[in-house]
């Protein structure tokens, strides 16, 4: 297991789920927006990058969980602080129940397995 990935093993069905962590090769916020971000989020982030002074940017794969389903998800996330007071950080929704995902806490073994549900 490296810093860029995490494998989680289910104790019940013995399946292994692989999650990416970090920027996955993107060197700049522009590269991250072009390569990994899609749709309306990509349009908004690229507009902010072109038109504003970027104070801080965080981007990369992260672990999120659904508070309703208790399942882990691995979206590519982006957070841009700009013009000294503004913040752009999109929300991510659960594909099963449409609940807003929240950042996952360790230990990751306490979350439901996508394969067996336990």
C-alpha cells in the first residue's frame, strides 16, 4: 500500500476494494481541472483559474462516505481558495440515494462493503 492508493479488505465476503488517493499525476490545478474534473464543476473551476488570483488549491482523489448508506466513495475532489476571501468546493452525491457525501474518517474498516453490504 502506497500513499497514492488504499486497499480495503472486507472481512465478511473477502472482496478487496481499491481506492486512489492524491492528485494522480496532475502537477497543477489547471491539469487537474482538464484531466479529472467534468461537467459544470470543470467549467466553474477553469473560469475561476483564468479570472481570479488563486490563493490555495487542493485537488486529488479522496475518500468520502454516504451518511445514509455508510458506503465509501472515491471522487476526484477540488477545492480552490481565491481572491483572499472566496472558496470553491463542489459537493458530491451518493449514486444510490442522492445524499451529500462527507469526508470519510479512519478507520476505514467501519464502512459498509459495496459487494456484500456488511
